[in-house]
């Protein structure tokens, strides 16, 4: 394989890995949305749960796309401050990671049940899409990650597409896992210990991304 093709393949593979890691980083913590998703599936049907899971993943994909396009648009402007911007972006990610861990620890003893309203698949998709879209942490997360990683460089369109699709696929696979597990898996992941563990795992993943940015 020619060196140019090898470099292009390596870049796309890197974008794929980065997208998957970013998608799982934002999707793994089982908070209010994840708890609702599992409970909704248990109370309705797998079809409704998967529709709701797709709604969450769509929102994550939309924000990943917005962050990628925004990063590409301002890449040239960021050249003089690429180094400091990576450090700032890494700092933002660390703050998000710490915040997620702190919130998880504080709510570890909160076992109050939350009511679940039965929804048709279409309405479940729209509802979970809307709930996730209004979460500011999602757009802050993807923007800090993408802009920090691409500071001073405009990634090729193929890499951008791969990153967004990978982030969407990662989020969709995790949300589908929650929905597919239903009541059985839900009792494990949405209980106090499960929510704490998944939140801490997510914080660790986000911290690893921050370290990667800082050392780039």
C-alpha cells in the first residue's frame, strides 16, 4: 500500500477510534436519561426502548457533527493559539470528568424511584431526543474535545464523517444495551452502585481524552 494511502487509512482509523471513544465517554454514565430509558423499556416494549435509545444517540450524533463542523470552520483562526487551546480544552474535559464523578458520589444514596410514562416508539424517540438535546454538557463535551484535538488543522471530510458516525454508533450501541437489558440489566446499572460505577468509568475515559489532548 502506497505511503499516502497508508497515511490516509491511518488517519481515518484514528478518527474512527476517537469517535468511538468520544461516543462511549458521553454515553456510558447512567444518569436520569439512562435510568428512564431502562425503566421505559421494562414498562413498555423493546421496540419502544430501542426507539428511545436511538433518540439519545441521535442527539449525541448531532452535537458531534456541530462540534466537528464548528471546529473545521475556525481551524485556521486557531493556528496561533493551538497549543494553549489544547490545554484549555483538556482542562474543560477534566472539569466535566470531575463534575460527573462528584455528582455520582453525591447521588450515590439517592434511590428514589422515578415514574415512567408509557410512550409509543415514535413519541419515545422524539422525547428522548429532546431531553438529550437540552443537556448543555453534551455540546460542551464534544466541542471541547473536537476543537481542542483539531486546533490549527482542518480535518479532511472523510475523517469528520467517520468521527461523527463512530460517536453516533458508540452512543447508539450503549443506549441499545440499556434498552435491551430492560428490567434485568436495569436493576444492576441503574441502582446506586451501578450508577456510581458507570459514572466513574465515564470520568476515567474523559480524563484519558484530556490527557491525550494535553500531550498532543
